[in-house]
C-alpha cells in the first residue's frame, strides 16, 4: 500500500493529473472542480456520475497514498487547500492569476464534460419520440424563464426555419393564454433546469387540462415539471456551483435542442431542404456586399 505523502490531497491530484490514465483523470478533474461535493458522495454515486468503475476510484485513492475511498472523502473534507463553494476559485475553477490559456482550457473541459454528461443521461428513445411529435405538430409552443428563455428561443428559431410552426413565449401570461387555446396535436416544450421554476410548473399544470402534449427539458427527474410532463428529457448533469447554474446548465439544454432539431430535420428532409432554401434566399438580399 503506498504511503500517503505529506501535503494537500488536492495539490497532490494537480501534481499527478498530467500522467493519469483517462478514467482516473476524469475523477481527478471532478475532484479539483468540487472537492467538497465529492467528499459528500458515495463511491457508487461517484462511479455512476463519472462513468467509471469503482475499481478506478480505488486505484486513484491508492495512487494518492490513501487506503481507500473513505480515506479520500475524509482527506477532501479536511483539506485546507481545497476550493470551497461560494468563492470565485471554488465555484469557477479559475483564479485571478491564471492566464487566458488556462481559462480557455477550463472552459473547454467543463463545457465538453457537461455536454457529454447530458447526452449520456438522456433517454434517447424519449428524445426521438419528442422529436417525432414536434415535427408533426400542428403548433409547437416553446417557453422558458430566465436563462432558459434564451435556449427556448434558440429552439423556436431553428424549428421555424425548417418549416415547423413554432412560437416562443417568454412572458408567462402570454404562454398560459396560448396553452389554454391549444388544440389536439399541439406540442408544448418547457425548459427549466431545476424543474421547479414557478412559471414553468404553472404552464405544465395548465397544459394537463388541455389536449397538447407537454415535453419538459430539465435536469431533475423528480422535479414537479418532470412529473407533470408527458415526456421528460432529463439531462442529469452534476452540480458545479456558479458555472453550473450560470453557464453550464445552458450547454446541457442546448445539447437537447441540437438533438431535437437535427432529428426533426432529418425525418422530414424534403420539407427541411425546401424551407432552408427559401429562408436563405429571403435573407440573402439583406446581407451586406461590402468587403
């Protein structure tokens, strides 16, 4: 059994990170981003979260000179050098002295991990079913509140361009009015990362009284929004504090937008091709010819 070295566990992980095998590197990067969160996580939950075996976790512990995962949790919980939530470096993984190259590396790594994690958690059968209903809908009503509103708008614009009659409502009152007037064959797509946004839950509740099919894009399968929806597309990305709520949640939602849009587009390829040609032609004259 390797003897534990003196010094911070987090500092030791940073030191060993470049030479780690891929599975251990995934674990190590998560620990560096959220050591306190890992300290509160069971070995089975961490294994599922990172997509690695419990054996890989144990091997990382031994490489750090620790007797096992229990020892790692204790070390992280008591590590004075571990970043803490509520601080800039703890939440973002970047401190004031870091150069732009490190900033770019952290951003790319975190976005890539979030998108991969979101795709891995999604039930692709449900995604395909949601896309089929969306592509054949009489009307698609899309809505989100706050940061989710920008993602909802992105989906509406993409669908509209390929000939799907889609409306985006960020005003909850207007959205509720549209839902109340929905008809059989209409589809309502609601975005809420937490699944607990009051306005989104109110829309889903109203939709339960109406003939439209409700699709929820959320991170929490046990949330009120997921339970009210006919189809819940659950991203299930791990908590990453400031980045998670302010930035990374949007990337998880956009991964779902891409999947729905591309699936709708390819299943009605003739309509997609015609629509993209005529819309491109319509805006071509508005583009500047200046060089």
